[in-house]
């Protein structure tokens, strides 16, 4: 037996022993174990202007390899700086909900992420489960193929299904603007509005490009004052936030949130979080 064979055997035995444990709790329970709550934020020394920036930001970690410790850190940062929400994959919703209880920071879950290409009922089911487990906001990826095909009925059904399933949670519709021409962007905004969404959003952060001032301005023009506009993807500095909010954004999605609000992104030394948005 080679060293690799032996390693495989040891790991397999360990996994089998864990799975055979009779008292393994269901996933939502395991996800919350040891979490407790982070409690109220200590904002001493946080400049007011930076606090205003933080209130616009969904503090985001969506890379698939993110660990529990990284999610705990994300929630701790959100508590400290009072970001609008943490934005995470649905598997982390129970943990984030437990960690952020009572802090005023919302839990935002992505649905149909990052492709948006699954059947509408699957997306609606994921949204319903995320809200049941503690999500207060849902960021769903639009069905890009249907949108680019001019299949308005499917796009409407897709969005409306999530809005209905997630109620009363706020739903943001991710258009992935880098994959769309102007006509498709306009159609996506109109359909999101008709389907009852609360926001339209530029990007997943996993596409060819992120938020642009031009796209945000167009989206604001289409939806008017009735809906929010979220700019996400490639937002790295306070200057970026100001440009995008001036263009019409009312929420920002960022993984470099701490660097933005501490000023590190404006010339400091702190490293932004690895790409996950």
C-alpha cells in the first residue's frame, strides 16, 4: 500500500465514522452550533462619513471555497462597521442569522447564483428556504438566456416566483449587465419592476465586468424612483461608491467593504478581501 492509498483509507474511515454518528444534527442546526450572537456594534472612533458609506454596502463573500471562519469574520466586520447586510451563499444563512441576531445588520442570500439558468421553481424554492432560515434579503440572478432571447414571459415568471416565495423579504434582481446589450438591460429592468422586485442590480461579480456608472444611470432611468439600484462587481474604493451613488445607486455590493470604509482603499495598506463578488 502506498502512502497515498493509506491516506485515502484513513480519510475514508474518518468520514465514515463521522457519518455513522447517531446524534448528527440536521444541517440548519449544525450550521448554528457555537455561533451565539455577535451583539451590538462598538462604533467608537468610526468617522461619521465612513459610517454613512457603510450603511450603503452589502458586505459580501460569495466565493465557493469560503470557510466557516471566513464567514464568521465577515459577520464580525459587518457588526463593527454596521454594513447594510452580509451577502452570502444560502448554505451560510443559518450561521449568519445566528451571528447577527439583534445587530441590525441584515442577512442577504444569493439565489440562482451565479448563472441564473435553473428552472424557475428551483429558484423559488431556494428563495423560500433561505427566508425560512433567516434571510431578510434575496439577490437573485435573472434568467440571462431567456432575457437575451426576448422570452419576457419566462423572465417575468422567474422573477415573480422568487418575489412571491421570498415575501416579505426584499428581492434584488441581478441582470449581469456585462452580458447584455442596452435593449436587454432595459427589458430586464422593466420586467423586474413589473414582477414586484425591490431592486435591480448590475452584476454577480463573476461575469466579464462589474458595475459601471453608465449602467447604473441607465437602470435608474428605467426604474425611476420606485426601485432601488444596486451596483456590484469591482467596487474597490470610496471614490467608486461616490461615483456610483451619484449615478443613481442606492446600495453597493462589495467584498472590499472594510478597505472602503476605513480609507485603506484610498491609499492605505489594508488588503481588500479576495474576490468573491
